[in-house]
């Protein structure tokens, strides 16, 4: 039931969304909705909405973390960034460039109006970022940990960085912009619920009820003619996963994000002409080993574990066969194929090889004796794997891992607390091993930086959400620094190749399988959904992919 | 009178202890509200980064203060009947959040309990009167069987067959999506329609307690001398059953009523979960999983208070029902 | 224990208080003779006989699970998400385990939790109830106070909090948590019965004849309450079976443990109803129902044993 079942099953919790920048200096010229044809359309788009707990709380504050998902159709950011490949789609901005590795200039679109008719100016953009500076509680993406100043000149807004951080353009791009003439009088923007939102996006609030809200088309939106739906309805989800699955299966949504078992039978076959799904990988799930503890800090021991695991079986058990085993390079295939280092054997895939695993364990000083893998001090290797009890795919994967490692003589036990305890144990560094998500931002720098940069490796007992396995490698830091500072595609590729190789060889995280992104669509009313043949963004309605997709739709 | 006074004093001390216990309990749970909030975001697909953690810490603030200060705040929030601000619903006072959910649970639990009480008691009278006959056996065995159904399990089965498969009832919620609660005839009808399955689930699984209680009381009362005497004096058996036996046997069942009502509110957690019903049971589970201290405290308090008051009333009633208790205390 | 009212006669029914000790109360029979007589009397009651038979079958299934189960309950060797077939009578889980074998092994956990938690809760309840009922005044006030407190804190949420607090979720965690949260009702019932008995002539006369208080409590009062204690035990065991299933259904159990509750949890997680594996939901639920029914039926017999008016003709 409820949040006990993970609403976003296997969504790769770490599937970062806000951040990324592929060809950092290149800006896509794709105008949103340019494939939307000429039809100004009509009709209602129904999207599986937020989880009601048990009812929805009216909150359209785009800067809070408690806002309703539809807020992202009311407040458009400068640009949206695809989590598949880091591609940009411009909205409020027409483009950006780095005048130096620490100076980013965004050009704001001319002639844009707020939904109340007031013109939108660069001053609104500067106001929004200043608001984040004033209220740390709103700065969930840590803008002001990187930026030192934001200023406007003409139609340009200039961001000055503390240190070179080219990929950070994506984080800035996806910050919602709010109108100064309204928000300057808001007493406390952190708790403000903004029940009469005035935004710059393609939709406005139509009506709100405790279990459903409706957005209607904003005729003042600069690209309004290309927006197909005349209204968007968001019925609240239940907190019970199985109820949501029944809901989705019954076919009442145009777009839902839901793990469904045996989807061909439980969804597609119910109306094969219009019922479709696209389950691309959205991140990588791996086994995090605590690198402050022996023997996990021994790379040979980690190699042994990696070789002892049958990733295909783990993937099959964990995600119902929807997702394949992952490349241990940290690159998500096929999404990020263009980044994959050609020097990696077999695309960085590792297959089970027990003799090789035993050889690696032997190098670490561990030998099989009477069915037990015994270390130099004569005791059996043990491991407790922790994962949140409601992340069922992680639980299933850990169960299979414990079986497989048991066969090479490691005594594995599982610990399945509620998320809060999982979070505390992992972030404070007091765990042995933990299931966790890696990557998924669509931008390799952000994936590797958050997971491997030693500046995040806090001492044990000091919580850190990034690099909680506490990896420290100067060569990795060096490659990350290069990647952060360069705007040259070839230098970028080289540095990424180095990171992939280090990931593959040193196994700071034993990557296992891809976490799915469970996009379920109906083409009854609208077409233009992201798909394997047109993977313009992930099918995730809970971040700015919502805006990208909805502005991409065409009336069926 | 001394008995009553002592009960009142005891009630007040119990109240204090319960309120304090309710404060301590949530803080026993491992992991902080910040960790729980990260979990909520992680489940919603938000990347978990240090920046996110810092923002949440800035938002929640409170738990960094000392336990004693939190205890003071807690009493203050009780005294003002606002119960502070919940982490899950930062824009509302907890009192408001609970105020929205409580009527649904009171309605659901109230009606089903009254219904189960009436049907169960009637069945109990029937079985008791026809004791040791086929009617008695079928009623008691039937009630035993249905009473053993785990409510969440029955809920799942009913939900799947009646709602999903045949579409006779809605899959989730307390009312049609898109409507706002009001007192119009159509809304009330809709709400009733949505409450049929959760109500049925609760009623079926709680019926047996009333049946057994009433049946046994009936049999005991029928064995009393005055009933035998009345029957021997030529009163018709139906009159005896209704006027003498049932009326006297009913009293203990009534005292159990108060206790059951309080317990049921705590027990609707799973049923409300299965049917996504917008009541406090659902809210309570949410509060527990989110480590939402203010919300959890207030909900525990509401439930605990209702139980406490029920027991207090039962205690007082008991004195009237059984004089032996009064004299021996 | 406040999960949902359990099929037990409501507490404090004066009818129960009116149960008369069968005259020669001070003549305590030998324990074996007593148990033998109790079983005979139970067996003579049709409902109790049915309960004993069902419980006996479940116990046999639990003991001989390795013989009866066609496969290992943990082996993940089958194709996941299978419906009912000749090999897998009840289908397979998402991990490729045989549900039927799990159902058979699951009897062990449900029985252990039911009986152990029931016994533990009854032990606490009897101790509290006996002392509290027999020692009016401060002792009673304090114990009643603790009992009332335990009674008013909502049960299932309390269990959820406690389960989260205790690290490492084994079956014994659940036993402890369930016992800890479900003794209060029994204590209250026993206390009020003791209070009533205390006022009876045979106890009063024992006290007047100079017997020590606790001797009176344990020699004179307890034997007259065997049926009530037994009833409390089966009521607590019934509640424990349900509580265990509920906690595991919520995903708070040890997922490596095979029990009826974890099968239901797995079924819920893989939405077995949606994929047509309804047997995976129906079977473990019915098993839980049968175990609870057997306890309740036995309780009917105990009622009859102690209360001649309830005895079947």
C-alpha cells in the first residue's frame, strides 16, 4: 500500500534531473513545440498527478519542494534539459554562452508576458536568483554554492561563478522564474503557497479540488499557438502503489508514470492501438561499499565481488526483466552512447566469472576454506547490505546478491529499515554495504562529481548525501576539475573517458543494473510522446520533463 | 463520591502521561525528519544531494533544539490547539490537516461501528435465544470465520473484484476527484457511495465481537432465575427474550461500545490505506513514515484522548452497573 | 491489539464475572489431571473440537513442512510471475519462488508468532491483572494506570514505531512488539475478574482464616481463572497472528522470512491481482483466517468449560 510501495518504483532515486549540460557550450535551437504542427488544438490532457496524502495540499510555489507537479507547466524556466542526453530546450531564454569558464550569460526572450499581462524582464530573473540567495531553504539545487553574483544588462543575465563549473549551466537553466511585481511583497516565500499563481508557462491554474486540479491554457504564453491541449487535468495518486497500478491499468490517463508488472498484459493489450509504454533506463543501481572499512576499501576485494555477481540475473529479479545489466563505467546505455569510452572492453559490461573472482579475492588475502571466504585474520568475510524496505527492486536485487555472494563464501545479511534510517546509516558512513542509485542526470560530469568527488567525502558520522561511500582519488578529482572548466568538446570527451576507465577499474561503486523510467502513454488524444525512436527526454512527469513533453504534444 | 474523585485524578495523571508518551514515542524512531524528508523526495525522483539536504534542514529547523525546548513547544502547541506545523504539510497547521481528515474517519468508523453493533447484537440475540441449535451454530461459525478476515486482505479482494474487475465501486478515495467537500445532496451521495467498500470491510471484520458478546450475555441472562420465573409465569417467549433477557444482556455490550470505538480509529490505518480513504488512518501512516513529529504527536494524541475518554466513561458506567465493584474499591 | 476488534467476547462482561467456581474451588486438581480433563471437556464441545483439529493440522503442516513442500521456499529457481500450474500449484513470486512451498513453510512463522506472542502477552497480562486486582490501593492504582496507558496508545501505529526502533527485523522482533502492545486488554479483564472473585465468600473466608495475601491470590483465585487466562491467551494469539500479518503486509517484517504475511506483502508488491495470480493473495489470507478461526473456536470451548450455561447440550 501507500508510500510503503515506492511510488516511483525503481526511478533511480539518484536520477538527478535538475542538473546537466552536455555539449556545454552548445545550445540547442529546438523551439519547444516545433513538432507540434499547426493545430492550436484543444482537448483535455490527463496526467497521473501527485500523491495525495491523503488529499492534495494546494501549493503552487515553484521554488518550494512541496509544490504540486503541475506548477512546472505554470512556471517555465530559462531552458529545460533532457535527462537522456543533456540536450537543451529553450523556454524563457533563447540561449546561453560562457564568456569565460566562470562567466555565464543567458539571453532572455523578448516580448514575453506574465499571465497577468505584465512584461517579463531580466530584472525578474535576477530577482528570482536573489530570492534563492536570501532564503537558503529555497535553494535546493545549491545555486549559491557555485554562483557569486547575478546581474542584468539589456536582455542578458550574467552569472559569475566562484570556480569554473561549465555543467552548472543546466542547474541554472532549470530554475523556475517568478514575477518580481508579485513576489517582492510576499512576506515569507518559503512557506508561501501561491494559490493564485501568475507565471510565464503555457498553462494557468484553472481549478483546484483536494483530489484533482486542472490547468488551462495561458493565452498570453509566447508560444501559445503551438500548445495542443486546452487543459491539463492532474488527478491525485493514491498513496497505495497497487491502487495506482489498477488506476493506470484501467486506462484513465494519457500519461502516467508507473511500474506495472507484465505491462503487455496489464496495459498494452487492453487497447493495443493506443496504449503504449516506454521504459528507458533513468540511472544505474549499484552496490555501494563503505570505502572506510576493510575489506571493502581493498580494490581487489571489490573486483572479487563484482566478478562473483551475475548482473543479468540480478536485473531480471529486480526489475521484472524490463532493464538490462549495466555498464560498470557509469555510462547509461543506450542513452549516453556518445560518451562511452571506446577503450573499455565490452562497453564496460562485466559477466560473472567465479574463478576470476576467487583469484581477485586471493589477491586481497581471502581464500575459500570449508565453504567460507576467510581473510588473513582467519575470520569469514561478512557484509550487511542496507536498503529502504519500500524500494522493492533494491530489496529483490539485494536478496539475489546475498544468494550469489553466499556461494563464494561471504556471509551476507540484509537490513531493510524505513528510508529515514537507510538515509541516516548511509549518509553518516556507518554502513557496510548499501543499495543505491548512481547518475541519471544526462550529464556525465554531474553523475561522477556527486558520486566520486573527494571534497564531499565527509568523515564518518558527519552526514553527506554525495559520495557517501567516501571515495577519495586525486586522479578522479583532477579529471573532474578538467571537465568542469572546459568548453571544448574533445577535452570534455577525454576527461570523461578517464573517469569511465577509473570507474571500471577501481569500482568505487559496484554498478549492477539500470533503474527504469516507467513512462506509460495513451495516443488516444495526443501524440508526440517521447519514445525509443524519439528519445527527446525521459518520460518523467515529476520534473521539467513535464514541460518539455507537454509542449511537444500534437493532437491525435 | 471518593471513587469518582479518584477516577478523575487518575484520568488527569493518565492524560499527562499519555501526552508525554506521545511526545517521546516518535523520537524513538531512528533517522531524523530530514532523512525522512529526503526519502520522500527520493521516492518522487528528486536527486539527493547535499544542497537538497541543506535546504531541507533550513526548512525544518526545529529538531536541532534541545528535547526540553521541544517538549515546551509541544505543550504550547497543545495549549493553543494548533499543534504546530507539520513537515509534510508545511503550509497548514496540524490542527487544520487533522481537521480535514478527522470527519471522514469519524463518519466511516462511526457508521460502520453502529451498523456492526446493531447487526451483531441482533444476530447475537438470535443465536443466544436459539442456543445450541442450527441457527446458533451457523451464526457463530459464520461470525468466527468473517471475524478472522484480516481487514486489509478482505479490502484488497473486494477492491479488486468489485471495483476493478466489475467497476461497481470506485477504486480509490472518499469522493469523486475534482469535487470539493460540501453539503450538497449529490456530494453526500457520492461520499456515501465511496464509503461502501471500506465500510463493508470494517463492518464484516468487526461484526463477530458484538455477536459473541451478545450471544454469551443472552445465554447467561436466560439462565437467571428471574427469567425462568417470568417464563414459568406464562409470559410469551418472545416477550421474555426481548423484555428481560435482551435488555439486560445489552448493557455489557454497550459498555464495550465506547472502548471499541476508540480502538477502531487506530485500527483503520490499513483499511483506509487500501481504499486510499482521506481519513486520519491514512494520515497517521503518512506521518509515521515521514517522521512527521508534529503530525504524529497530534494524531496519537487525538486517538489516545478518544480512547481515554471512552475508558473513563466505561469506568464510571461500571460503577452503576455492578455495585460490587464500587464497594470493593 | 487494537488493530481491529478481535473475535473475542468483549472484556468486562459481567456475564463472565458471574462464572461460579464449581463449588469445591480450594481442591486444586493435579495439573496433568486438570489438563486432561480440560482437553476432554474441550473435545466434547463441537466447536472446540473443530478448532483443535484445524490447529492440529496446521501444527502438523508446520512440523513436516520439509516433507510436504514440493520445493524449497527460498529457491529462486522458477520463472517469476507464473500463475497456477502443475509444478507450482499457487504460482511463483516475482523472485521465482514457489508460492505453495512458501505457504507450507509460512505456517511455522505464523504459529511461532501467534503462540509465543500470545503466551508472552498473557504472562504479562496475568501478572498485572492478578496483582492489580488483588492489591487495591496504591499498587492497583499504579498498575491500572500503566495498563490504561498501554490500552489507549493506538496499537498498530505503536507497533510500526517500535518495529522501526528495534534494529534487525527478525521474527522475534515481531513477537516482542506484538506482545508488548497487546497485553493490556487481558490485564484489564483479569483484573476485574479478580476483583469480583475477591469479594466472594470463599476468598473472604480464606483471608479471614489467616492465609497470606499472595497465597490466596495464587491458590484460591488463579485456579478459578484458568479459563479466563486461557481465553486471554487465545485472544492474544489471535491478535498476534493478525498483527504479524499486518506488519509484514506493511513491509516491516524481515523480507527474508517466509511467512503468510510476507507472501501477502510480495503479492501486493507485484500486484498479483492485476497479473491474475489471485491464488497468491487468496491462499495465504485463508491460511491466516483458518489459524485465527481455530484459536477462536477453541475459545468457545473454554467458555463452555468454565460456564455451564454456555455448554452445549
